[in-house]
C-alpha cells in the first residue's frame, strides 16, 4: 500500500519560514520523481516544486529563490524549505510521487497559512 504522509504545515507570519516533510512508503522511492503542489481556495492545484530521481529541480516562478526542494533516498523523504513566506503562499500543500510510467500518488495535504 502506497502512502505519502505530509507534515510541517502551520501558521506563520509574512517573512517567516516553514519546512514541509513528506514520508513515503510502499514505493521504490529512489526511482520516483517527487514534488510539492498546492491548492488555494477557489484555485486549481499547481506545481510548486519537483525533483526528479536524477536530482533535476523545477520551481514555479512565484517561489524561485524562496523555496528549496530536497530528497533523502535513504529515509524515503522529500522536503520543502519555504523561506520569506508571503500571504499568497497560503494553501493546502500536497506531496506527489510520480513513477516513470506516469502513475501518480498523493498525500492527504497539509495546510500552510501565512498571515499576520
């Protein structure tokens, strides 16, 4: 059974930082591309950052220079370090795992709220 479990969300003031973590089980983690998506109220889910099994990264323009995605294949985890958070970063953040043949798995989501 595949499970992706996110943690690390919460309430933070503008300019603050959060670190999201996603623990994967039931997949051969090292061969999966991993990513973080987010969905704000009334908006479509969007890619925030992704990391291939070859460590190639891709970031949404809105988070470049502020967010960093990383993975630990020994621990089956992928993390998202978020710095200089803005109110527009408020959303539910989802962990995604994608196989080489395009099978997608999703976590349950973790809420990030940026507000003073």
